[in-house]
C-alpha cells in the first residue's frame, strides 16, 4: 500500500459561522469514514498566513496570501493501492461543495 498526500486549495472565502460548522461536520464525517476504512494516516488544516523563505539569500517575506485561490489550506495523508484509488478517495472530499480543489500526490519513500 502506498501513501498519498491530498493538498487542499481554495474553498469558502468568507464563510458564516453556520457554514463553518456545517463544513466541519462534513470534513469530520469524511475523515471518520476514511479512518474506519484504514485509509486515513494524518492531516490537518493550515493557518492562512505564514512566511516564505526563498532564494540563495534566504529572503523572508510574508505569504502565502489568504486571498489566493491557489493557497494550500490543509493536507491529508491517505493509504491507497495506487493513484487511481487515491483519486477515487479524493472525489469524496467535502471541499468540492465549497468550491475548492484537491491535488493528489504520491509520497515517495525515503531510503
């Protein structure tokens, strides 16, 4: 069994407290289902802001910016037999109801 990382991008821009609550319930149910199936390994949401360190001079700037639809809002690590199965698992993600996307990446084992 391989491990895959789901990177979550986009979603609700300015949700109401009620929308946040409904979203958390959908995400909780989805992750619970993955856990019961033995597919969930780990995952967490990310704060909207942070710092970017870049270049040979290691320049530090603010970012990524929360206004960006391309910003990563969280991640999940799941177990699947192959990319096809991982993509099928990703299709159940609640982020699609919020206008977001899931990037599915294979995690390569380190020696």
